[in-house]
C-alpha cells in the first residue's frame, strides 16, 4: 500500500494528537550563497513516479547482502555503520556543511532551524536520500506528520532499503493506530537490518497486541 494512503488516515487521527505547529517560513541556510550554479536544483514534485533505482551490484548492494546475513547484532551494527557513511556522502561541500549544522540543531532541540537548513539541502541536492530522511525527522519532531510521511516516501523511492525511514514510518503508523501497517514496516526494517533493537521490540509488542495482549 502506498504511503499516500496513510495521509487519508492522518486527517482522521490528527485531532487525537497534539496540534502540529504551522509551517515556518523558509530561510536561507548557512553556506547557501557559497553553492555553485551546478549545485542548485529545485524541489521535486511530491510524486515519486519515475525515480530510477540505483544500479545493481554496487558496493552498497554487497554491504546490504552482508547486513541481512549478519550473524549477530555487533556485526550488523558494524556493517550498518559502513552503509550510513556511504549514505552521508552528498558530493557537495556545501550540503555536507548544511547537514552538519542541521544535525547540531536537531541535537540541540532547535527543530525549526534544522528544518530551514534541510529545506536548503533538498533544494540543492534533490537526489540526496539522507537529506530527505533528516528532513522527515525534523518534520516529525515538529509534529508535522503529514510532511514527514511525504518525505519518508521520497526516501524510500530513492533507497527502498533505508531501514531508518521504514522504522520512522512504523513509528508514525503506530501513533496513528495503524498497527498492522506499522508491524509490516518494522518487519521490513528488520529484514534489511537485523540489528535494529528498537524495531525488534516494536515487532514483539505489536505481535502481542495481535494476540490480544496490551501494548
């Protein structure tokens, strides 16, 4: 089921959640004026149709195969970290700087600033998966679940194996009381990265709920 279907449920369940703050006006992020013309891009349409899949048999594919077959959590974490390092490579010094500042802002709890910086990131590099993933996180922390879901869909279109986006999707689905969908998302995340302790615990809790036990 496409993630956009969830947006219909969002309008039903939002009254039960704390009201999301209004969208903040976009601001220039640090370093934006340093970008070269080749770095500039426009935000893609929210539709993800036509996005090309990554080439087969790349080093990343090998890492993912090793990750899925990891014999223990420590091995899985080590391989996952290698994948995350590759994910973070944007190919742009400007974007790297913006990502560092956005990470610092998120860590400091300054979510609006992080969102402004990440808006610039996805504008400069619309094919950069981790920019969309971090922005989905910022939207979530600002309780803007609709925009977070849209960004998660973009992440999964660019990299269907992004276990962080799948886990984030499961968290939102669980909050919207879409337990079956959340269970599917967490299970998929674990298939990709069996070392995800949080996803494993979520699966256990949701499976107990299916059997009638409280969660």
